[in-house]
C-alpha cells in the first residue's frame, strides 16, 4: 500500500496520488479523509456471540458435577430456551445504552463514570439477580462471562472491507468500548483499523459532542473531513449535528429508530442497504478499486499487515 506519514497523525496516511473517481456511485463531491467506525453492531455481531456464550455457560453450570445447585435454580435455568437468552442479552445491551447515554447527557454525574468493562460486569450481576439466577455461576465465572464483549465475531465482510478502505482512508474506531476491549476485538476479528479511539479518551461516551469533535481534533482534521459509520441512526444524527459526514450501514436487528423518518430528515449522507456487501460495498461507493478476488475475512498480504501493525503500535504509543 502506498503510504506516507502526516505529522498531524501517528499513523500512516494513505496516498491519493491517483485522483478519486467521480462516478455516479461517489456519494461525496469532497470525500472524507477519515472514516470513524462505531463497533458494537456495526463492525461486530455482538448478539450472536453473546447469546451463544450465555447458552454455553448455562450448560457448563448445569453439567458441573462439583456444583451444588438448588433444585429450583436448576429447574429455572434448565427451562430457559435460546430465545430467553436472547432477551437476556438484549437487556444487557439495553443497560449499556442507558448508561452511556446518561453519561453523555449529564444525567449520571462524572463521579459515577466507569469503563464499559466495569459496567458490563456490574450490569451482568444485576441481571443474574433480576432473572433469579443467583448461584448458577460463581463470581469468577460472571467476571469471565462479562468479558465476552472482547471476543465478538465480526460481520463476514468487515475485515476485508476495512482493509479495502485503508487504501484511501484512515479507518478509526470511535466506540464507547474501552481501549483494551477494542484492541482485543481488533486482534480477535482481524479488524485492521489504522487507529483505535475510545470514548474514554474524552471521559465521556457517544453521543456527547466532545467525543465526535475530540476524534477529529486528535486526527488533526476538521469535523467535515471525517465520516461517522454506524448501524445506528441515533449515532449518525449526533455526529451530523457536530459537523461530521455520515454513512449508514444496515445490520440485522440493530436499528431502533424509524428509517423512513431518518431519510426524510436527511442527516444520512450515504446509505448502504442490508442487501449490499457491507463495508466492501461502501469501499466501492467511496472510490476504492476493490479486490473482490480476495477471500472475505482472511488476512491481507504481508505489506498491508506490516503497515497496519506499525500504525497500530505508533497510535498506541501516542495516546
């Protein structure tokens, strides 16, 4: 990959020695310089990984010969179907959303700020109590289960799509996940972003303006030189209100807002439909000459891998 280093950023800046094509597919007459990625639900399929893990841990507890489970508890856990664990996982996710929005809006005082890892653990304890499952798992098990968010599987095309986008753009997480969580997801899913940013860097969470504006400033860019990519219209509406470009990538079961209303409001600049190829389709819409012969999800060639590792190391050292 043809790269050079920009003094405003710790990571390699893809060269644009070849002008971007001006086809009807191009969404922006003035394309962004950096693509900021929401992660949970946009890049990774949190729901499947979390539900599968909860079901696995249920069976592990029920089959543990050394565990002394009360008969009523064993019966309750045994009667929980896969769909029930899907509801459990959604409640876990909803608790996260309530918490980060409360911090962003100032409803929760700064003294109660905690990392997402901390919140995931504490909210899981609450859910175990609320679902009357206390005693099914040891506290050490609950701690381990809470870290499933570090091992979420990416959407099928996400790794290859991000690599394609790296040819012309910076690719940067802008997630409410903490740094350790995001680095683990990048490694686990071979998600080769050029930068990893967490909302924790600004002691807040999206949709706080200081997260969107802080990311642009950290990159040495104006907000209009950045595009927020998300599968959640609320995230994009907040990003747009802070001057960023916006790209919506539809993902299954991720949206809670009315898509038709969002289209009427017009705060989405580019829309990637569910029947398109996610980030690979996005790369094509943004002028990348996509290599569709590369098998989805596999690691790229040595040159791209080395560039990514070097950039990630430099980025980590700069934070």
